[in-house]
């Protein structure tokens, strides 16, 4: 099987279908089919190893029985295939009643239904069949069937295909927000160094990049059957949007996590005061969505001083409430969080520094997330061991020979080598009289009003940001400036008040 051009071939077929409009819909369309094929292969495994396993999907609706083309004249195609998908397959998987073989059937769930069977229902809650041409749909299905998921080698080789799909999200409009470059997730996992038996969470997991990197890191630690059980129970994710949720579930099944604890929900819709020890995790790895805003009802789930109109700020709150004692965290945050001195950001940063050990901030170069956004981002590393006494800042410069990262020249794990080398042998570094790496005490950070825009890039980039990014950056800078002015005025007024009293 030639995996390199499989996705391109599928997309080329879909471009001829009037019902599929744009890359995002093409990705969504092929993903539900990939899921059904992967899930069917997993069910065959479960049936083989567990004679008591009973599928909740009727035989007629199993991929192996309707999607495989046996080259006979009985294979479904055209209008018959479209009718089957739209009127039987999708309604059943969504939990609606259908009539099949003279019987009325419904995909029923109970409290005792195992998670690995529930997910087949969950992933189809918002899935859609966009294709309108049954002949083209048959061509897509036949192309997908070139991958044999019952073969271990081909299933893992499919990871190459799947990575292609995930990278395609970067150029699929807003869908790009769900993809974090693999080099970045691998670096963060390597620095956090998870151990088998620790719980790892991502509360806005997108397509599962951090969870996949974690599983890949833990694979060599699997030795005994008990290790396999620990491995299968390591990851936990929540994703709000249906497309990345479906992609993530499929991703976890491909990595042999049979019961992926991935939930289709909004992490911000629960009151943070209600979290108990059972809701906390050893490790949290995240790239929270930023630039968005939540309705007032969601903001009310947070203490008044921590409420913010910025989505990323609210996720920082969630992280602090859900990190176990002695737990570790790595989180990607835009520059606005560092220099922001509005009341909410200062309160959030005060809480981090006073209750957690924020030991390292890695400033990443621009265009890491291009073309989705040009906003510069940073990685915060902290743990729940003790209050911060000092914080190291390290500026990761653009690799030699690179002006920008792009689809053809993406960021690679090798580009993090200088950071990794510095990590274990930290020293202050100055380049052209500008600090590239420097340690700041908590007293210095407090004196700056928690403006931690430190060890930044000394030369302004010539690149002009897209209008929406530019507007957001200027708004954040204006809010920061206003807050600084208010703070200084407050200090002056306090001094004057003290002087008058004297």
C-alpha cells in the first residue's frame, strides 16, 4: 500500500462531489469513514480475544459487511449506497430507531455499556455525510479499504496518513486551531517526562496531539500486562468541537487505546470550585484556544477575580484547579498573557506564582503556528510543589537559514535541541547585549507588576500580522498599558494619601 498519496487521492475524488465544500468538509467526511473502518478492525480484535464480546452494531451495518467491495455485482453503490448511509447507518449510529430486516432497532446505551462501545455513538452525534454522489462515495470507500487495519504494520503505517490529515487541518480555515505541530508536543512531553502510571490530561485536546506524543513516549515503558493496563488508562481528554473530537477518538484507537477517555464537552462549563481530588491529574499538557470569548454564564464558573474575557486565561484557571499536588504542567500561551496587566491576568499570574512553581518560560519564535496564526507563543512549565522562588526565561531563536516556518519548512524537534541542551545545564546567556536566557527572582517579577514579557526578541519582526491578529495584539497592549497607568496612579494616590495624613 502506498500511503503517501492516499489522502490526496481521496480528496481528489471528493472534489467532484457537489455536496462537499472545502477542505474542512472533506476532512470531516473522510474521518467518519476512517473511524468506522478502524473501529470495525478493533471490534474484530475484541471478538477474537473475548468470546463474550457482543457488538452493539448490527451485522448489516458493520463496515466489513457493507463497505468492502468483493468485486461482485452485489456491492452497494450509487443511490442505493447513499440511501443506506443516510437512512440506516447514520440514524442508527446517532441513536435513532431504524427498521432493519423487519425489526425495529436502536443503538441503546445503559450505565453498564463499556466506554469502548459508547464511543461509536458519541462520535456520530454531530457527524454528517456531505457526499451526494453514491458512485463517488463508493470510490472513496474503496480507496480507504486499501489499508488493512487488521495488520499491525499497516495500522501503524496508517499513522503516516493520519498525520497528513491532521496537518491538512492547518490550511482548512478555523479547523487549524486544533492542530499543534508535532515537534512542539514532542518537546513538551520530553521535558515533562511522564512515567507509566501517571495520569495525563488535556482539557482542549483537539485532535489529540499531546496525548499521542505522551503515548509514544510511554511505549518503551510497557513491559508487563499490568503496564499495558496502565498505558491504556493514562490519557484523558476533552474536546468541544465535533470534528477534532472524532479525529482524536480515531487517533487513540490507532494507538491501541481501546477505551479512550476522550469526552465531547466544554471544559469551561463546570464550576471550578466543584472539582475534587478525583478530578485532578498528575500531568497537564495543553495548547488552550485563545482569542475567543465565553458567555457570562461560563465566566460565572470562576472566582470573580479570575474571570476573564480571554479563553486562554480561563483555561489557565482550570489547569490550576485540576493539577494534583506535586503534579507537572506544560502549557502554550500567547504573548498577551505574559505582558497583560489587566486585573484578571494579574490575578491569574499572582495565583500561579504564589501557589505553584513556575520554573521555566520558553519564548518560541514567530510563525510556529503559521498559517493559522502569526501571534507569538510561549511555553510555561510549572509544578504544584511549592510557591515560585525564581523563574528562568529562555528565548528560542529562529533556526539558522529560516526566516519563517511554513508548511514546506515546519518547525522540527531538532530545532529544540539548543533548548534541551540548556535545560539540564542552565546558565544566563546574553546575545548582542540582549538577554537570551536569564533567571528572575519572585521579588523582581512582583516589582514588574507580573509583566513577564522577559527575554523577548530584540528586533521587531518585519512581518505584518493578519488584520484580526493585529487588532487583538493592539487591544491587548492597550489594555496592558491602561492597567499599568491605573496601577501607577493608584500607587501615587496612596503615597499622597499617606503624606497628607502625616
